[in-house]
C-alpha cells in the first residue's frame, strides 16, 4: 500500500529530504556530514526518503540512524517522482531536495534560508555546486546557477556543455537565474505546489529545469546562492557513461519545450533542434559508439510517440511566454559560441542572458 501519511508540523520550517535508491555506500559516506554540519531541531528536520531500494540501504539506516524519520516507497519513482511525492507529504515552509551523492559543508543551509526570507517572490534556490572528485572545480549539475539558450540547451555559470571551469570566485555573486540544480534544490513548498511540482514523467534529469521554467511562468524567481556551497559526486547514482542518462536528457529536454513554449515558438524550435540533434547523433556515433547515439534517437522517438501526452500538459501551465520574456535565457546560439567560436567559459560567451 502506498505511503499517504502526512509528515511535518506547523512548527517545522525546513525539511531536508534526502532521497536514496540503492546507495548504501554513498549514504554511509555522506549522511554523517549532513548530520554533523546541519543544526537539526524542531524547526529543521531531516527525512530519509527511499525509492524501494533493493540493497542494504534501508537496513543500514534503521540500524545506525533509528532517530531519523524514514519514508519508504514501494516502487522506484525516480528522482522526480520520489522528491515530488515526499515534498507533498511533508508539510513545511521550505523543502531542501538533497541527492544522496552530495557532501554538504559548514554553514551550507543558513544562507539559502536567509535568501528566501529576503524576498517573498523567490521560489527556488541552489548553492554553488562543486565537484566532489575535483575539488576547486565546478560540477555539471548546477555549478553556480543555471541558464538556457533560445534552442533549449541548458548550461551554467562555470559549466558550458561538458567544459567545467575552475572556481576562482568569479561567480560568487547572488543572482537570478533560469534554473537551479536538482542535486541540492531548495524550494518554497507553497510555490512548488502552486507551480505543479516536479513532473513524474521525467523520472530523472532536467526535471528541475522544467520546474524552474513553470515557476517563472507563475511569476516566481529562481536564485543562485554561492554563499553556500556543496560538493556533488556527479554520476554517483547514475554513471555519466550510462546511455540511459543520455536518453533521459534527450527526451526530457524537448519534452519540457513542448510543455512550456508558446506554440508559435515551439514549432520552429523543435524543427531546428531535430536537425542539430541529428548532427549530434552522427558526432556521438563517431566519438562514443552506437550505444550513446541510439540513446538520443530513442529519446526523440519516445517524445514523438507520446507527444499527445506532453502537449496535454500545456493546459495546466498558464502564461506561456517567449524566451525573451524569461530570466536567464541566452538569446545568442550556444552551439555557435562553443563549437564555432571556441568560447567554452561562461564569461567568454558572446552576448548576455536576459
């Protein structure tokens, strides 16, 4: 039977939701840091949410951390589904969606809460995301705040495509962005629910970009807060070399455009993206072999076979706006900058995001 119990209380202000799925080793290594460096009390609580792990994750938590609130699901809903269901079950003011492959640092939480409290229109905040393995460099999943170009390619301050910059403090200012990274995503629960939450059909990858897009359409702000920083073990849950990751990114990227773009922009954007993604298939076939190139093809086929479902979701999203009306959209081509002009760092890109 599905878990429909409500958690939290009127007193609870911050719920840290740590999602696990077959990650006993990661939990064993990184959960102690969360407990050590987070002041937990009646207003700030940690919840372990498990997506039906088949390894020893649950047993480890029960034996070593019986004091923690544990929410168990009876199937794997992916990152999007697990976090969405947990966020809606736990009644609180702010929810911190924390991946099990994140290492937190001293005073990681307070700057995020302070930023929320400074502006009621803020719906989501991310810390600066640095690499767990290559300390001092940005990490793929958010870096120092997420942006997107007018063809739907996401990138970050500190990460353009696969190019990861060294963190020299060049992106330490707190700014409004297009999207906030999902590995440590802080949301105002009221705004989260009003905007529809994470889309369960995404399963994992780019669900946070889709959410941030809808939050903007509802009139909210998305912020990067580099006063807080964490380390992310990229690929800790799903390896970067796994074609399934590329499949999800391919499918979900065009799906969120189908959901959120005005119809006049959607048709030409999907046409151009189909051409560019076809070229990417050829490039990846040469560089990495058929497994990864087929993943992109499968992603597109999955989208087109289910396009009716994706288009129906548009009915629940008000005030669809063109790219130029959204914060954090880069109006110049990222493809041209990166591959033709060789501008691979965020601060070298020609043109500026909205």
